[in-house]
């Protein structure tokens, strides 16, 4: 037996985008080009702009359930229809190029023909004609094909504005509340960012993107009991979990939540599509990768209190660090 061989991890661990590169953490833009493969202590991630994995059918079903209960998770400003259509066609082209064995897109006689074998779905539509789409909305159709949440921004008057999106897996924010706000207004609650200029620099970077440019960044926080939907709209459902975890099983019930956020300048309208893909890994799963276990413990122990509060670790920080150190 090769003693130097690395252990084989389950796919959900091997493909997990572990977000911590050092033993301390401060807010940085951490932007890099999209489609850049990243190797980790457990495997690799990041080869594709849109990621389809073993949770595909489960997460799309969860999105459908949430939208049926709360249609307000999808918003679009009255003038933003062209942005939504640009995002739809851009992503369908991306999917067809990335997963040609299961997804195809063809143009025939002024119509587009989309086929998704993973869903057993085919549909024809005319670009720009909402009535040719299921539910009459390009964002609704796009959200039924990808696991990512979607937001769309437009650039006006030297600022970026959130024009809408489809977000069912928000982490402590509300798309309906934020739609119509400027980029700076949306990020007002983030601690320390205004002091060091991270948010203004991020906005300037986005406004310099050229059509077709794609970049990504990661963000991370905590989630209890593996909930994808921790939006403000569902606060009454998940808030009690934050207290229950204090007497619960940290390894089984506390999750590290990583968002891979892709930024794409749309080719036709010049808008910016912002895709948020959420990955969850329990502390018990993290502990199976020794490098991740020790790093997460170090970061949580060192994290400034206001950041720990913002990321949902304030009350459970000591328990989490102790659990990781003795796992």
C-alpha cells in the first residue's frame, strides 16, 4: 500500500470550495477569473462558471417549493426585461458548452430550442418574448435550470443598481427589500468594509468589466441544520435553530456555508449578472479533512467579534472552536 496516497473523500467534500487560505480572516475582494480550477486538501473545484453536481435535482425541487410558497423571491424592475433575457441566453449557451452530453441549445427559424436531459425537458422560445417561456419570465426559466441564485445589476449615473433576480437561498438578506437599491446601499450592513474601502473598490472593479468578462469570489458564513434558505423572509423558521445549536451536536448540526459568487458582464445589454451558488458542509464532514479542521478552528478563534456576529458564529464560537480542536 502506498503510505503517501491521499484519502479519497466523498464527492460533496472533494468538490467543496473551502474558502479559508490562512489562519486569520479579514474582508477582501478576493476576486479571480472565472473557470479557474482550484485544488484543495480534499480535491478540487471551480472549473466551470455554472456548477452542476449531485444536489442538482434536490436543490431545484427546493427552489420550486420556496417559490410556490413565496413568489416574491423573484423580482424584476419594469425596465429590466432586456437584462433578464441577456442573462438567460448567456447562461443557456454556457450550459450547452459545458455539459454538451446533457444540455443542448440550437437556433431554428427564429426560435431557440433548449434541451435539458437531466430534467427530461425541452422547450422552444423566441428571444425577448416572455409569452414563449414557462411562467412568462426569463428569470423563472433560468432559475429552473441552474442551482445558482441570480441577481442582475445595471450601471447608471456612475453607480450600480440592483434591478432584480431570483434568490431562494439567501443568507440573512432579502432580494425583495434590496431590489432598487444601489450597490453601496446594499452592502451597508457589512462591518469594517467602509472603513477600508473594500466595497467602493469592488464597485469600481465591476464597472470596469468588459462585455463577456467573468470573475468570481467566495464568501462564507454559518448555517444550522443544513438550511439553504436563511433569508429574512424565512427568519421565523430558522432563527430558533441558532439558539438550539448551543445545546446540540456541533458536528452534525452546525454547517460551514460557502458561497461561490460569479460576476459576469452581459454581452448584449452591458448589465452585470451576479450568480450565487451555495455549498454546505457540516463540521463533522469538515473534520474528516485535518487541514480544514485546524484552519477553521484557528480562523474562528481569531475572528474579531463584529465579524463573528455578522457570520453567525458569535454565540457558538467557543463551542465550535473547542469541538474542532478535539474532533
